[in-house]
């Protein structure tokens, strides 16, 4: 149970803080319309990701006995997470001089999340093997992972909206950059762990 809690925290915090379309929109809406508008964008994944999670769970229920499929997904997810970690290590901060159209922050946040490839890549590669392993233990393990993941994903973006609302310099300052680089290292380690587990699923490594 604790391992799934840790996975949810690391992945959720990394996704919440990493630069991307939704984070950019959180910042631009906050700068133009205040922290409340940025917070509306931050909660968009809670409304848009549910179909992806349900689809992944439905597929996993049919693929539960196919270790090879889960092994390939775990290898792909490990590679994807390692790539995200490497890219996160090179982050130089977020520019705050962009502009976005006014109004309807929540709608824009949902569209940005739906049109971003990241949720689809995450749940088809990284999320699938983690949820498969969680389901093999207990429904509680699955809930712990999902709740901790979204609590940190959304919570981090809400916290950033509040910080940007008070200080524009935070997103290019040392605290944000060092936090991202620490998360980048953790993501690269997690990527290696996922690839190792993929090898176990495929029978390449004795688990």
C-alpha cells in the first residue's frame, strides 16, 4: 500500500509541477484574471481524465492474464517516465509574458488537457501497469494510487496558481527550478524501476 502511495505522490507532484499546456494555462489565467481562474484550470484533469482511467481499467480486466502485454506497457512507460525526467532536469523555468484569451478558465483547462497527448501517453503506458499491479493486491491499493496521484497533481497546480498570484518571479526562481530538478532525478529512477518490472513481467528478469 505504501509503495502505491509513494508512486502516486511522485508521479502526481511531477505532473503537477512540470511545464506543459495545462500549467501554462494555469499561469496565464492567474496573471490575467487572478488565482481563482488559475485554480479552475488546475482542477480540469479531475473532469477530463475519468474516461481514460475507466477505459484503462476495462482493458486491464481483459488483459489481466497477458503478462507479455503488461510487460511491454511497463517497458514503454518506464522509457516515457525516464524521458520526462530527463526533460524536467533541463527545465529553465516558465515564461510569464504569454497572453491568453479571457474568460471561461475551466472550459479552457478541460480543452487543454483533452488536446494534450500527455494524459493519453501516461494512462496507456505508465498508468496501466501500475494499476494492474495495484488491482492484483487490492481495490484499496488502486484507490490509494489514484487519490494520491490526483491530490498532488491538482494540489500542486493550485499551489502554483496561488504563488503566481502573489509573486510572478517564483516560476523562474531557484526554489521552483531545484524542485523540478529533484523531481527529474526521481522520475528517472522511477522509469528504471518500471522498466525493471517490465522485464519481470516478460520473464527476462527473475522477480
